């Protein structure tokens, strides 16, 4: 599976740790920055990561900003993206199972790196359950039309 990842200045340490962790697990990771501690506008990074998913170059995305919220708001404006800001395990798992989310957003100022790695593992290891959730997700996607 290919995973695209990006962060703003609120999530650089987390992003680097997550990218290394996923590579060590055998995933193909596309790191879209930032690469050093500079201040950037998180929507620019969100769009770069989401475009990788919508053009088929990645299946899942991970975005980290200070809270995870700005990234999720921006990502959800991109057609085809279902982004979830999560800070605990249950949500990271169920947003894959029930929402078929394709982008996980994390807050570098909300959770530590250890928790972030666990949430990432849950997110990438959980498959969409389908069934009754399929129709609900389709209704969400129809809102875009
Ligand atoms: C940047 O300071 C901060 O606003 C950003 O990282 C994020 O938390 C926005 O939601």
C-alpha cells in the first residue's frame, strides 16, 4: 500500500517518526513535507497529500498539524477525500471501519509521538467494513455532487 504524508510546523517531529515507522513496516511512503522547521500554511500541504490519493498515486494519507483540525477541514474540501482528525484509538479504528476514511489527521500538539504511531497502525491496518456503512458513505460522497 502507498501512503502519502505531510505536516505543517506543528507536526514535523511526528511526521518524520510516522514516515520512518511506516517505511520500516514495508509501506511505500511519499513524504510531501515539510522537511525542516519552517512556518507554512497547512492547507497547501493538505492539498498536496490529498491530490496523491485522488490521482491514484497513494491509497491513504496522513496529515499532521498542531491540532489535526485545520488539516482535516482543508482535506475534506478535496473531492474524494474523507479525512478524520483523531486523538484516540477507537476513532482511528472506526473511521476506517465505518467511514472508509482515506486520510488520518493528527495533532502534533495534542498527542505524543508514541500515541501517533499507534493510531497510524490502527488506521492503516483496518479495512472498511462495507455492508450497511457503504450506503452511508455513498450518501456523504453524494453531497459533493
Ligand atoms: C499553526 O500554528 C496551527 O494553526 C496549525 O498547525 C493547526 O493547528 C491548525 O489547525
